[in-house]
C-alpha cells in the first residue's frame, strides 16, 4: 500500500503576506457594505441646503442677462440730444482716454421713444422692453475701472479686476444655498462656447468647489446634448443608487482618514448632485414641454430659447442663472455699430420682454432680480484707426454706462444717476461695480460686509473693502 501523499503547504514569507493582504482587504471591503460602520459625520451635510439670510430678503433668485462685449448706453438707455447736435464735430472738451483713439462725436443712429407712465426713454433696439418701462430701473451712472474686457469682466463677475476671486453666483450660493437639491445652485449658459476669460467668470476660486457655476452650452436643442451623459446607458436609478452608496462609503472612508478637505468634499457632493440631476434636469432644460404659444412669445432665436430655459430653472429653485449672449464678445462692436447692435438686439429683445412678462404673470418678478447689461459701455465718439473714422464704431468706455434692473425689490420706472451731456462719464450719483454688488447682496438678504470667507489668514468678501448699497433704487 502506497503511503498517502501529503500536500506541501509551506510557502514563502512574501506569499504569506500576499494571501494575508487579500484577506484583510476583503474584510475591509465587507465593512463598506454595512450601513452602520462608516459615518459620514458632519461633513456629509449638503452645503447647498438653504441657509438663513442676515435680514428679510426682497429677492430669492437672480437672473443676470450678460450682453458681453459692451452694450452702447448712448444707443440704448441713455439718449443724448447734444451728441446728435455735435455729430461729426469735435466735442467741446477733450476726449477721455480709452483703449483706442477716438475722434468726433457720433450721434446715435437709433431712435428713442418714451414708454410707460414714467416716460422712460428706450431706443428702438429694445422697443419690446417698452411695455415693461414701469418695471425697469435704469442706472445710468455705472463706473468700472479700466476699458479692457478681461479685467472689466472679472470686476463685474468676481469683484476684482486682477486677482483670482470667487464669482458673484458662487458667493450667493455659498451664503444662501439653493432651494432645489436636484439642480446646481448656479448655472451659466453661453451658446457656442465660452466668453472672454471662460470659466473664470463663474469660478468659485478659494470657495469650496461645489459653489462654482455649472456651464451649459445652449447652442444645442436636444436635452441629451445640452447636458451630456445625464442618463446612464445601462443602469436604472435603483441600481445607480446602490452604486452611488458604495462610492460614497469609499469616499467617506477615504475622507475620514485624512480630515476635511474642501476639494474632496466638492468631488463627493458632485457625484451626488450628478445622480440627483437625472430626476429633474431633463425636464428643466426641455423647452419642448412649453406650449407653442409660449415659445412663440419668446421667439425662435438661440437667445430666446436660453431665456426660456432660464425661467424654467428659476421656477425650479435655481438660485443664480447667468445668461451670456454668446461666445467671446459679440457686443464688442468697434465698427458698423448700427448694423451689429441692431442684429444683436434683434436676437434678444423679444425674449427679454417675454421673460419679464412670464415672471410677472407667474408672480415671480417681485422676488426675482433681473439684471441686464455688459461689462462697460461704449464711447460717444467714433473710434479711429490710423486717423480713419469710416468704420462707424465705438470704443470701450468704463467712465460711464448703463445697467437695467427689474423686480426683486427694486423700484420700477426710475432712472438713477446720469452721465454728462455727451454720455462720456458719470457725473451724477456714480455707481461703482462694488456698489452694484453690495446692492444685489442686500436685495438677497445678505450684508455684503458680513458675507465673508476666511482664506490665507484674511476674511474675503465679494466687495473687498468697498461698496455701498444704492438705497435710492430700493422699493
């Protein structure tokens, strides 16, 4: 009888460590499937949940219609009869220094008409807004710092024209949270690409990443292209929830071992929000769910479509929606300003008027702040290139320009401030961009001096160390 062979169970120290490692790893993985083992702790609270205001707000939400490139105020909301009188002649005083040389006075090629009980003058470019004249507050004395797009955009959006700072939408969602956890609190829409400075315009900078704006390219009409990968190709919501739960436990375990990290927390929250968006984003961005009459009212342009999307987002609880006119700087008309401004206003004027009507009919205008304007204005004098003024355009002008506000606790049917008789510079009640920001925060129930974030051993705020609330425009 042959002796039974005994299996040789000896192995090296390296093999023993390998086998032991696998076993210990499986035990650790098993813990992740037990709901009571790993607590996410206080950091798991959604940072976008609504938060209390400093005082009673007049507005709950903001839509910023950004005419990027620089709308000409003397051709839209600030008529200047003296400019027409001096058309083709030198101004009585020297031209102010702007980015490029300018020459003679350039009278507006657009006709103005008074609208509403208030008699607000609006040019033919935005004639559709005439029906809302008594709802509009036109600030004619806006002032920026420099006549260049990049710093002017950063100042208008982030409160600083040189340093990296969080955007206004990020500050608002940081201070207030948002009312709908299934959608981002801050959405920036711009068709066909980014404006100048790109995502810097809606960045969160040193604020936690979950407060950064979510960019949507509104050139697309199909929801699946507007929001890519919104649907999982093979898993339903229940299966995805299980997948997400496992992922979150892994992430929280990783986080517990390292302490609170804002960037890691932002990444964790982004996965959750991406999952939740499947339940509501498709509906919110689908203007096909609106009646044909509503779509006709807004118009069929790309601008009209994104303004209608904006209304749908606002009524679903999104805190801040920014609507850019288009890629790069479409309103930057250094030549043929009549032709180009007329085309651009034709793309958006009807939609803006429809938005105001829509918000009013739904009882939303009273607590929705609507902002309309660009990063600066344009010169009342014609731009010259090597002495040639034949292009009939206007240069950038940061010395004085106009912004329109409506709803959200702002007085309607009024004009605040004034530029000189030619429209070159603010001379009455100048309003710096910091003052505008302080006022927006005030209308949202936030004290701009108290809404701060500690970073690099300093308390930062949107208005830096400046800004005064524009009390005369408050309703």
